[in-house]
């Protein structure tokens, strides 16, 4: 199974580079006050979803599922490796977001509550990525990347609307993320827990899927 995770990491390396470069640009624009922080948070959240989704498309083009199912780890290993990779992506986005938010806070001169809000916003992409992947991964194992595209658009639309609208609404009401400190710390944990039933469902789906 370790080899399957490494395969996903190597395959997504080029995607990582482009996503990180664009995220750094958003962070710089946020630091200089050109963009609101909600743009950066929304982009990193989408990144958490699109990387695993793109791997499904690559696997389908290479007809990888048939080969992977014949490996010693079998179908269970394929599903487990994809979920483990997804967790690594979400964890990586957490570290990446917090690091960039800290840099933004230092460059912009944010102090006190404003700096705390910037760091707390770094928790949102991880929570969003876990929740949305918990919904999308079973659909991708069931229908594939092409047929599941409609579900992807719906999930992205709803998720982006909630994050962007929520952050904008809090700002307009004069509220800060500090007031939601406890829920923000809990959300990533709940998102990770949501991946457990999602994994069990995906494994069941993939076991009964004709390859």
C-alpha cells in the first residue's frame, strides 16, 4: 500500500508545484491588502479537493484500476491508499496555510486579534477539504471522474459559497474568527472523522465494481 501512496505523491508532484505557486500569489496579494483573506482560504480549500479528483482522472486514462486491483494489496489497498493520500493532502494544506498566514501577518503588520484571525482562517481549508472529500470520494469510486463531474461542480459551488459567504458575512457584521475559535479547532477533527464512514462506503463500492 505504501507504493500506491508514493505513486499518488509522484503523480501529483507537478500539480503541487502549480497550486503552491498560485497560492503564494494569493497570499502575497492578501498581505498587501489587494485581496481579502477569503480568496486565499477558498483557493486552498479547492486545492484540497482537486488534487485527489485529478488523480482519479489520471488513473482512468492509464486504466490503472485493473492493474492495481491485481496487486497483493488488492482493491482494499487501492481505496486505503487514496484515502491516506487525501489525509496527507489535507494535513499538508493545514501546515501550508498556517505558514503562509503567518507570513501574511508579519508582512502586513497584523497585530493582536487580526493576527489570530489570520491564523485561525488557516484551519478552514483542512476542514473543508476533509468534509468535501468524504462526500466526493465514494462518488468518484462509483462513477469515475467523468460521470462524477456534476457532483464535483455542485460540491465545489456549495462549499465555496459557504466559505466565501461566511467569511464575508462575518466581516460585514463586525465579527471576528476569534469568536468561533472552538468550532474552528473542532471542524478539522470532525472532517477527519467524516472520512471514516466515507472510506468504508468507498471500499464497499469498489469491491463490487466491475473493472
